[in-house]
C-alpha cells in the first residue's frame, strides 16, 4: 500500500519509529547499547517497507543513542534516500511534551518527517496526536505501546507550529515482517 502525498492531501506527514531491537550488555550505559542481530535485520526491513509505501522523509530527527543511530543508518541504507538528519539528545531524553515542542519548531518545508526514538514516547505521542478519522486498530495498539522497529504514520493537516493533541490522523502502524 502506497501512502504517497497527493495534491490536496495532508500538509505534512509524521513517521514515529521506535528503534530496532537492542542488546542489553551487562554494565553498559543505556545510551551506548548497540542493536542486536535481530535489530539489524528489522532496520533493513523497515527501510524497505517505508520506501515501498512511498514514505521517504525529507527530514529526520534522531536520538543520539547508539541503537537509534544504528537503526537510522540501516533504515537509510534500504530506503534509497539521504534526508537531512538532526541528531539530538533532546529526542533521547524526550517525553511527549518535549518531543512535541521539537516538532512545533520544524520548518514548513519539511513535508515528511521521521523521528527515530524510544518507548514509551513514540507510542504515547502517536496516541496523543491521533484525532478523528484515525485507524482504530493502529490507535488501539499505540495506546498500549509498540514493539521494536514499529512505525506510526500520522497525517497532519495543519502547519507544524499548530500541531497539538488530537490534531493528526493516525493512518497506519507498520511492523517489520
């Protein structure tokens, strides 16, 4: 299924990607945890799925943790694009409110934005932004949390500066095969 933005469609598209499966080495700081082999495979599949669905971002906001950076690098490798990348400690530390603040500051020419971050923020933000017309099954899932390497797609009709709770339409939740 392709979700390309057609003329007269949403002003913006937001993709919220939870990082892929990571290792849990004993004694390692959380910020330095690398992807597992499973996570590496998941990331490649996510990039291919996004490309197939026509969901190629023109801007990426990515947490500075090793697992999110590795997730993005592997997604990018199969996505077939190299959008502008903003690595940010603010995404690593973000709760729903602070991540929303980052989105409110996006330039209007950023039509499709991908955020590579962490749970529970990715699912909570999707649930918070989802308004009328959202896909019921996707909304039910984001309300309880999402698995690693899952991605939520939200259509945003308003300018980024007016993004608020209930102001987007959750149109899809993707998980790697």
